[in-house]
C-alpha cells in the first residue's frame, strides 16, 4: 500500500523524501516543501483519540436535524493508527513519517533517527485499538533518545482499558498551530457517505457534539458521483479555512473519501487534522495541514477483495477465540457469564441472551452458527463454548429454516462424545427436520425444551444448580 | 390484499440453478407462488425445477417472455449488486435480495439507482417476504404462517420465525411478513413498510421486530405517532443485554457510542403507544391487549 504513495495525487504530492538513517520508512510528503524530519511533524501532547462519532441521543438532545448523521456501522475490523496512516498515505494524504517499535531499544533507535534528521522532540504513542490513549498516559514526548527509550519502556506493557500495549508509534513532534476534526462515515439513515468536520479538533468529537453541536459541519457525498469538490470546499469554509489551507483541506477531504472507497472502510477519521508550523528549505516559516492521527475501521464484508487488508487485523488484541470462530465461519463473542449459548441467527441469538438474563442468568457468549450449519460446525462451536471454564450450563436454541434440526442434533451428539468435561445442557430445536432432531436427541438422552422461554429458564436453573 | 407480494406476483429467480436458488424456488412453488422464470447467464433456453421453469440469460429476456414483475436474488455477494441493477434495468418493480455479505459501499449507489427508477428493493441480507396463503418469496419457512390480518416487519431472520410461530400458535394470522434485512444499507426500511401496511386495507395490526443499532425503530415510532393512532401494534427489540461496541452478527447490530441501544428504542416505541414484549412469545398477548380482535 505504501508503495502506491509515489503515484498519488500530483497536485498534492511533491515528492517522496527518504530520511537518512531511517530504515523503516520512505516518507511521502504532502503539499509543502518538506526537506527534513522537522518538517514532517508528528503528533504532540495528549493524543486526541475518541471512541465514537456523535451519538444519536446527542442529536436529539441538542437539536441536530434528525437523521442528519446517524452512527455508522462502526463495527468492522479496527486497525492500528500506524496501519491507518499507511492507508491514508497510499491515497496521497500528508501524513508525517513514523516508525513502529516493539521494544525500548527500538524506540531509542527510532527516536535517534528522527532527532538526527532534525526533530526537536519525538512523540511516543501506544498502539492499541481503544480510545483515550492520551488520558491513560499512553502518549508521551521526549527530547532525547534516552528519554524516548525510558518513556517507551513505561508505555510498552502498560494496560489501557484492559489491553496490553505491545507496540508504540514513534515520530517527530509537531508544532501545532490549530487542530481540526475531519471524518468520513457511512450514514445509514441517508444511505450515503457523510463527511463531518469541526474546527474544534483534537478533543473527543462526541464532546463537541454534546457541548457545541453547531461546531460540527457535514456534507453528504453524492451516492452516484461521490464527494464533489464544491462540497469539500464548503466544509473547509465552514470550519473557517481560507487560502492556502482551504485548498489543502479540499485535497485531504477528497483523500479521506478515496481512502474509504479504496479499502471498503466503514469509518475514516483524522483527529487532529492539524495546521503545523514549519520552516521551508529556504528558511521561510510557513503553515500547512497534516494528518496527525488516523482511525479507520474496515467493513469485513469487503476484506476479501482487498489484498493485504486481512493482514491489518491486529491478532495481538483479539480474543484467542476470534480466529477459531472465523475459521468455523460462525459469529462468536466471548462474554462474562456462565451460560453458554448456541443459536442460529443473530437476532435470535441476541434474544436468547436477553431471555437468559431475564430469567436471572448471565450469558457466557453470543454465538450465531449461521444459516445451514453442518454438524462439524456445531461440534466446533460446542468446543469453543466449552473452552471457557466459566461455562456451567449450555443452551442450544435452533429455529430451523435453512438450518436442518437433525444436522444440529448430530453435531451435538458428536460433540458430547468428545467433550472433556460434563456440562448440563438444554436443547431446543424447532422448524426444519425438528421431528428427526427430537428422535436423535431423545435416543441420546439430551434434556430438551419446546419453547424458547422454557429453554432459557431451564438453562438458568442448571447453571445455578451447578454453581451450588 | 397484502403488500409487496401476493396473488399477482410473477417471480423471476436470479440464480435459479444454484444450490440455495433451486432449493428455495421449490419451496416457493410448493407454497403456490407463481415462479415464471429463472436466470442463469449462458444457460438461456434450458429449464430448471424439473423442467417447469424456463431459464433465460438475462432478466430483460425473462420479463419480455413471461411478464415477470418481481425478482428474488440468490447470487453471491460479488455479483448481487449487479443482479439488483439488472432487475431495475429490466423494469422489475419489486426486488428481493437474500444475499448476505455485500460490502456496504457497494449498496450506496445501488439503493440510489433503485430509488431513481421507482423500484423497490427488499434487503439485502434478508429472509424475504411472505404473504400467507398467496406467495412466498425468499427463505422464510412456509410452515410457520397462517393467513390473517397482522402485518409483520423485521430486521431479523430466525427471530421473525420465532415471533410468527408464536402468533400462529395463538391463532393470529398474518397479512404479510417482511424481513427487511440486517445490513447498514438496505433498500426498504421499517418506515417504508409501515407506510405500506398503513395503506393496506387488509392489515389491521402490526408487529415490529427490531434489534440494537441504528435509529430505524425510532423513526418508525415517530411515524406511528403521526399515522398509526388506533392501530394495534406490538414490538420486540433484540439485544437488550448486548455489550456496546461489539457487533452481534448483523452488520447493523451494534451499539455504537451509547446510541442504538434497546432501551432507547423501547422507550421511543412505548411513547408511540406500541407495546413492547420481553419475549417474542408475548407478542400475541400484547396484540390482544392493544385491542386486536383476531
């Protein structure tokens, strides 16, 4: 992807600069005249990361036009800042150079390279897929390589919202003049890509939405023609930009849209999009817009058609069961309760969890075996459920449409023959081939239920009995 | 009457020779649906379903030869958007796309093209539409239905079956059951279906099956306040206990940043006079409480 940077937008890119001594990157430099690392600035201070786009509740409360922006399906594959920056770079956006380091020694060496190339200070940023890194102490500045190494060793291994930091991003610190927010999302209500911008960047955008909703401006890209230049321009004007930064903004907004399209992203955000002060090669001071942070989530339905994107999934931050579930082709989410659930269909699986809770139990997982699950899938799903030692009872709820009840029953029988520990289970199978399923289950002496409520109630009682 | 599909439906099946396409076409025909054609590029002139359904190379040819007015799509995600557009181009009025896993960005221009053509798209990633006793387009099991006067609209698949089964068991029949699909970008929303039910003289009560994520249920509630006063309505929302930020299978089913929660949706629906069930099995009881007389 990064390789594509050389080809980007001619208007935008001047050239690629290779930083002496830097092995890890070729810096694609934006509209300005970057000659040194000092020019190619990195993030500074408390890194503005946020968890979400403005909330629907905020809109109502604050008088946003209903449906003007609805929360997107921000649910796909989250990728790390460094990878998100690579995708922006590939579309020709001005992103200052960075390196990724996994040890304090690597941090030190990277910092030294940036300092040697002219940076006054470096920034070290935790790479985790949760917001609030700055607040958690996961973003620090350093003036020397030794200091960077010390900062790095403190951040690496740090726990941020339950996630252990395994890598950091190192870059030159920027001299920030002003921070903006710019984001592209899929808006379900209007069924379009919406770009949002605010002059109040660098803070959580939802804070802005709550306190000053008028400060968030938005345009809807045309569903057939895409984002038009005049739309991008009106967004830039709305946040107060004028020449020459306005033109840079238009190019960046178009680049965000292009990044979304090129990667099947659900969400592309740059916060802050910063005006940074630099010194040009001839010594004159100047300002330009650069992307100091990046957040992208990918639509997993689109992953297979983009070579290389699957590799951006950060396995370090996944639950180990996630990869196994992907292999089985099922949807599995590990939760904290004691009742393992196996259901076909997402809506019914959520409902089953809700009923478990309604009857006083706690679900151990969400598990949708999908449509038409075969017996080997059912067996694999059962292994996944049983791998959680907290599971004290199992509830199987299948409403066969495409899925055949007897196939599920066969899978359950196979799974039980192989399972390492005995866990009480209640099975409810209705719909397609339910009669055959009932016969198989009866022969194998499974506990069964006819209604969903009865099944949930029984599972809760079983879990409580096992706990005693 | 019924909405979307009925006795006048003349169905063309796009992808009739595939495993799913053939299986569900048989079930639709067994239910009495008029399946007039199938398409499979390169196999035009042959027949499917034991020689009973002619295969055409294109939807346009199928429409020309058979007067097809409705299409159903059982084509993999890579080809499904094109299949929808082909139906639009051929003048099909009602397009039902069962296919799951279509990237959201592909659907944005497609739903716009459908809108501009004045056609209607149900789905994608939906179980289809059944008007009990008249026509079944899609994969909803036939056995769960009885004809009646309650319209059912849902974002879910198997959960719909659960709710409809509970109604049938309680002797409450359905006018039409519409599965609108669980994706973020869909052709027909709750609101659209409520409008159709509003205009359908045979639909006297409505059941809505929603789930977490998005704001479609809230929009439907706002419509109900304005236009469905006096219509008995009951709803169920899945995902009350779903953790925020985790996607529950459907691309649409996620609580992002505290919005799209079940609690918000339930509050909006109750404010609109819709009775909200704790379990799908309670829906028949709530309909009766709301004044529906089967």
